[in-house]
C-alpha cells in the first residue's frame, strides 16, 4: 500500500541527547515536510524539501536538522540545542508546489 | 509568517446538528484547504479549493473559498459521532518559488450522541 510512515511512534529522550525521527514515503512525491504540533496550536513548519539533496528552513528550524539523500526519506534530528523539544512531530509529503499533503501518523517525543 | 485566525476554537454540538467554522487571513491565498485530525493521528485532507468563490462539497462537508481570497468556511451537515476531531484550515500562496502552507490553530469538534 502507498503511504507515509513515521517511526518511532513514541520516543523518550534525556536532556542533552540528539534523537532522529524517521519518515519514509512510497508515494513518489517530490516534496516532504516536517511540522511540529503543540497542544492547542496549529502545525508549525520546521523544514521542507522540494527535491532530493535540497531543503529549506521553515518557521521554527532552530535546534533541528534534516537531510534528503533519497526521494523516499526525510529524517529529522532533534538536537540538544532545541530548548523545548517535547512535542508531536508530523511528517508530510506531496507533489511539488501543491498544498494537498499526505501526513504520517506522527511521532510523540518526550524529553525527561 | 502569515497568520490565520480560525474560529471557533472548540465546539460541543448535539448529534444531528449542523456545524460551521471559518478561517480569516490578513493576506490573500491562492489555495485554501481543510484537514481533519483524529486523536493520535496525522491530519487528513478533506477539501481543497483553488478559485475565489468556489464552493465544493465532499459528502456532508461543504467548503467555500471567499471571494476576497482572505477567508474560507467549512460546514458539516447532520453531524455524527465520527465527526469528532480537530479541523484545520490551511492557506497557500504560491509565488516567488514559495509553496508553504500556513495552518490555522484548529477547531476542536465534540459531538454529543
């Protein structure tokens, strides 16, 4: 089945540790996105990539890093520089230039 | 970034009632979209609107792209328990190589059986 898969679904991390969230899609979409969701807030864009080997910062990129070495994959690293990393992270993909996005099921990160 | 004002923030309605929610922006958009998110899941696209004045339906859902391009509304008719979730509007302005979406903060819908 075509879709977008995020892992892990739940992740606990100690302060000062980097963690990497996985996002894989088999929809043949050019564009991929990472959003952060906090309770009562909308979705805030962290990073996005319109094409392999290229990505741009979104509105809240500080403390995060990404790579786009393959069309199917867009991992997000939450670094120790991110001051408040506990959140629900959503990955999405779509055709280049379209707002019609397909979202993964999300990864909930909790910093202990 | 651009701001979207989505209202109401939450609503409690009786099963069978109609629901209306809306989004307004200080900037114009080329595209308006409505997504629904159920607990613990990612959002799912409900309706996409591409032209000012456009009115589109998807089953019991109807959405409109405001004529000024600065607003959109979503109506749900005859609500049922599975309509529960958070509804997000999103606007997209495609220009100068930018295709980013701006999301509203969501309307949380609760349906009382």
